[in-house]
């Protein structure tokens, strides 16, 4: 039996691309099922997790955290840079408020919109999750 000390997993998942491909008829029901199953396996694994859904990558260099949006719904999702996703994943590994969250990551529509650093964004999402009527 293999024993490991893994306690937490953070994954970036391009789920919006999956939704788009499904609408265009390119994604099979089997692909959709396995995408869903993968997330459910992570959630039921007993590990602390953070699933970060993105619409894809752009070619823009990384920016400061004020231009990154973390949100619960897939409304107005834009591609993000690899550097920005890496920054959010690293922050999620260090931030207790990011545990057991599923969220969407996007770019702000305007530069300079500030709603706190990445750690504050995870805290806001944690509070939204705890106050939600259905979970």
C-alpha cells in the first residue's frame, strides 16, 4: 500500500471551455461526465481542495492581483494569464479560506479595480459560501 502525505489539492479547470464545446456540439456526453466525475472525486477524496475554473489562457503577462476576479458564478468569464493562475494557485495553497471552494477566475473588465489582495478575495468567497442557503 502506498502511503503519502498529500493533504491538499488545488486544480485549475477550464470548465467554461467545456461548456462552450458542449453548446457547439463538439463535446460528447462522456467527456462532460468524466469532467464532472473528476471534480466530484476531488471533492469526496477527504483532502482539502480548491477547484479554480477558468475559460482559458490569454497571452498577456501576469498582472497585479487587483485585476484578477474570483467569483462563485460563471458570468462574464474571460481568459487569464498563466502567471495569474499560478499566483492564485500558490495563494490558495497558503490560505485556509480557500479550502473546499469551487470558484471561477477571470480578469476584471477595467484595470485598477481593487477589492483586496488574493487572500482577502478567498476570505470573501468563504463568507459567501457559509452564508449561502444551499450548499
